[in-house]
């Protein structure tokens, strides 16, 4: 199966696409290895895909946003010390974005860096977060405020894990897949529109193709900007309003779903500014984004003041205005940093 080789200033790494889970047996090449596995994944796959790990040294870790912080990290440090973790150990994590963030942070800090292998098991982690080197922890009520840049040395993608994902988590991942396909240009937009029914039916081949394309698009935006100071910022399309919606909904709306709404709102602002045509915005809304929403889009129940306050707290904002990444008809991304609360309000009102 195919491999994507990624060059990083931190260390080069590889993403391996797999047809089955035989790669797990290959982990015996790491003499000192310790698995950290998402508790739900272990419950669902411990006697199936992951049966080869029955006798392996492992930590089964329950995940939640409330544990994706320094307390969760300290818990994991303690567990690793109980397992006599040494500098030459390889940490192998199996799970979604939360397991990735906690174990990645631990791997980057314990003994100033452990070898780390990641097996993503959610669509969001397979199609988006597994590359890009970021580890992120929540601090108090601030999401992803603390973090490091630390790539795993190897990533293994087996789409069979996705069959057991709850619909809610699957659609959340689809939000990021849609974002990356839009950012990939006209060909990937058309490919996504054609593949959408198969993707929603969780067809393995369609999913693998979409994951591969998503990662290649993400990679193209990271090129030359690994540490997110310029071009990579455009990947924040849908995230400026999306993060605010996550905060205001008290995280009841999962990340990728909030990103879908964020793209719809960003597109409305882009139409108002003459950056995007009404026709293209409608096409994106009807063919791409609308079908991915797991709930009826109704923003009038939220407070506009809270949206604006949350957008002002965006950790990437440096000036006075509100920041938003938008897409144009020519699929050129633009980052606008003088968006006004009135523009957001007008866009939000169109979803009331
Ligand atoms: N570091 C990064 O670059 C980056 C990028 C995007 C998002 N994130 C973070 O990732 C997190 C979201 O990731 P996520 O959507 O993968 O969520 P997650 O890790 O919380 O997983 C979602 C749910 O799915 C369960 N699960 C995992 N694999 C499963 C499977 N195969 N079958 C059934 N259930 C399974 C988990 O136990 C959890 O309940 C957020 O905390 C977000 O901030 C990080
Ligand atoms: Zn995201």
C-alpha cells in the first residue's frame, strides 16, 4: 500500500496506508515498547483488530476533553514510570485526536523526547491531525492553549477502525475532509461531490482515497511553513467561527461539525465582501457542507455577544479586527483580519 514521506525540520516521518492490521506484529522490532490505547478503541477492537496486543505492555486510557490537559499528562507520566519507562522506549499510541494530543505531548517532553508511533483510529485523526506535528492541551477553559511541535516517527492508517465510529464522530471527521477537499481546488471539489454518498456509507475504498487526498492537500499548505506563521494559517478556514461555536455551545458541537458551520459562515462573509459568488457559495452549502451536518443549523439560539467575545479570544488573533480565512471562486485562500462584528452578525442571521 502507499506511503507518504513527510519532511520535517524536526524529523522526517512516514504515513503508511494499510489494508489490514498485520503492521501491528511488526512493532516487535521496537525492543522497548509501550502501547497507550484509547479505552473505547480497546473495548471495541481488543479482541478483534488489536488481539495481537493481548499480552503486550499497555496502558488503556479513557479519553475526554476534560483530561486533555496537564493533569491527564501527569497521570500518563505516572503510569509510564510505573512501567519503568526509559529514554530508549517507543511509545505507540492508538486512538483519535485526544490520544494523539496527550501522548504526543508526553512523548515530546518525557526525557526530552521519546520515539513515538501513532495509529489514528478516528476519521479526524487519520485525514487531518496525524500530520502537522502539533500536540495540544487544554488549559483551564482555554482549548489547545499549550502544546509542542513533535511529529511521530511513523503513522499507520487502517480505515477498518472507522467502521465502529459513532455517526457523530464520523461526521465530525468529514467536516475536516470537506475543508481539505475545498482547499485542494476544483478537481478535489468535484471528486468529493462524486464520492460523498460512498463516503457517508463508509465505503472503505472511498474513505482511503479521501484520507489520502486530504493529507496531500494539508501537506501542500504546510510546505515551507511547518511552524504555522504564514500559509499554514489558511488551514484555519472554518475554524475562526468554528472555534467560537465550540466554546459558545460548551463543546456540545464536536470540532469538525463546528468547522462545517464555520465554513458556511465564512462563505457568507466572503459573499458579502464580493470575494465569493453567491452561486459558488450555494453549491458548497448544498453539495458539500449541508449534507455533513448532524443537526439542524439554527444559530439564533446563541448569543451574538458570546460569539464575538469568543472570536476575539482566538489565540491566533494579533490585531484589533476579527480574523477569518475565506475561500474565493478561484479557490485562492485569503486571511482577512478586519472583519467586523456586524459582518459576522449578518452572516449568522442567514442561518437563523
Ligand atoms: N494536534 C492536532 O493537530 C489536532 C488537530 C485537530 C484536532 N485535534 C484535537 O483532536 C481532538 C478531536 O479528535 P477526534 O475527533 O479524533 O476525537 P477523540 O479522540 O475524542 O475521539 C472521538 C471519540 O471516538 C472514540 N473512538 C476513537 N476511535 C474509535 C473507533 N475506531 N471506533 C469507535 N470509537 C472510537 C473516542 O474514544 C472518543 O470517544 C480534539 O481534542 C482536537 O482539539 C488535534
Ligand atoms: Zn480542525
